[in-house]
């Protein structure tokens, strides 16, 4: 969770390069250990050069550790909770993450689910454009319940009709419109 939160709105490569420092600073991201740390521990992290020193994102680590611990107790593991959520209701799960987690709403929640191996679609600009080209009447940045419901329904229909995972459908959509780059262009883009 922390990696997705810190990467949001930031150059992912920087987060990846600093990740060993994040793991050390945040005690291996063990929820129980983190929850026992005093306020001073969290205040000091805002000055720790091993990590990106964003106080709101630092606080989200503590808040999300509490969420993971609470859900793990209720469901015999956070992974079991995610695995039990219906695959055809990603919109509901991302809404739940946004309401109950810290900084886990919107695209961060989508990327988190994909990163964790959940069969998730990501509403990138190209995916949204492809959905609109396919006839969906949704906004340029679909966040309303109606728009997200339309997206979920369409992707569920394609998943049922093709047998493809929603993640694959999302990737196909993202490459079916907009500028597609060569491997060399992508490497150069990622290095910027």
C-alpha cells in the first residue's frame, strides 16, 4: 500500500530506487510494529532522507497499517478479504479502499489492486478514450457512481464474452487508442 501511495503523483523510478530506505525506515512495513510506534517516530520520518518526506503520505502508512490489522483480524488475513471480494465489483472495492484506507481512493486504489495481483482494470486516459470510442457515455475523468458503474458493466461484459481477465481487457483498451510508443521510447520516457 505504501509503495502505491508514495508513487502516486511522483516519479515511480525514484520510489523504486529509494525503496530499501523506505523498508528500513518503516520497520519492514510490519503493521503491528508500526502501530506500537509513538508519535515521535512518525514526526522523525518527516525528516528522514531515506524516504520521500511527505507528512500526509507518512501518516497514511500508520493509518493503513491499522486498516490491514483490523481487516486481518476480521477476515483471517487482508489477502483473504481481497480474494473474497467479487471480481465483477472492482468499483465497489476501490470505493471501499477510498472510504476505509488512507490515500487509497481513485487511481491509487486501482494500481494497488493490480500490483497485489487482483484482476483490476486501470482507468488511464487511453482506457477512458477507448471506452468512449466503444460508445460509453462517460466523463473524461469518470468518478461519478453512474460513470464508474457503466465502466464496470462494460468491462464485465467483455470479460464474460471473451473469457479474458479484466486486467488484460484494460491493457488491450490502453493500447487500442492514443499514442503507442516503441520499447526504446518507453525506456527513454521512464528514465525522465
